[in-house]
C-alpha cells in the first residue's frame, strides 16, 4: 500500500473502460474508490457518502464535470478536486481552477502520474488543515499553539510548552471529558503518580491564564479527567 492511507476517492468518469482501469488501479494503490458513470450519479454519491478527494471527468452526459464541481463546492468548500479531461485548451483549465479545482490532468495520462498528483494534492490540503488547527478560539481568547501564545483583548502572553500541550489537548476535546491518562501519555510520555501530580499543577496554571474570561472553565471530573468548556 502507498501513502494513500485508505483515502476515499469519488471517481466520476463516463468512459466505461477508463473508469474500470482507474478504479482497479487506485484500489491496488490502497485507495477506497466509488465509481460513478455520469455527473448526476456522481452528485448522488457525493451527497450520500464522505470523500477525501474527487476526480471529475469534464465532459460527461447529464451533468458535466464543471457543473458537478459547482454543486460539490456548495456542499463542501474544502474537498480537493482534480479534473480529468481529453481537452488541453487553456480556457478549460482556467475554468476548472476558477471553480476551485486543485489540479488538472489531460488524457491520456499515466496512472502513476495520477497517483502522484492525488497524493500531492492531499498533502497540500492536509498541511493547510493542520496549520489552521494550530490556532484556536475560546471565549475572548485566541490560542496559537505553534507560537505558544494566548491573546486576550489584544494583549499577548506566552505560556510554556507543557502548558501549551495540555491546553492543546483540552481545546481539541472541548466540551468533552479528556482522560488524565490520555494527557499524561501524550504530554509526559507515561502515566504514573508523580506525573499526575505535575499535571494537576499545570491545570492550575492554565486556570490562572484563562481566568480573565469568566465564561471559560476547566472542570475536574473526579477520578476521570478534565473538561474545558465555555458558558455563554
């Protein structure tokens, strides 16, 4: 298996032979593939399932790939789209990118090249998503995990790496119980009594950092863990 990591692909291709070839090849590469024969079938599949990336033929009966891309973008602004086309016209490529396409590959193409393009697009999207997830908002605070900064009403304060790592886990699990052992293993690398006492100290420090916003609370769930919540 490649670095596809079992990503789910919507493949919309009206050429039956090419559709079968791509479907089989992508599955051999470790992807999960749903094949649709026209734009309408493709939109129905997209509406009923969750996908990581869409491969759309441009020229199809019932609904072309550009129209399908518009409808998909109304549902999901972020899912990556690669257009497959027999045309090499500059106007078609520009139209595809204007509709939010992430890449464009002209038939005939090498299957290995397609896989590389898919993985490159997925890597770009995942990197952008991870970068966004480094910045959190809770109440009147913004927390930038990459820079370990808390911002409140324009005032910036810096916290320690351990404080930041604990806060990061709490924010990722906002309004849900985060178990003590999960924090200890992720931040300290092990779960023991002394690390647990250290965790309690860091929770106290975080409460002090966040006390400027009285709507934010880190609640201790006795014997289980903690909940970070925001009460409006």
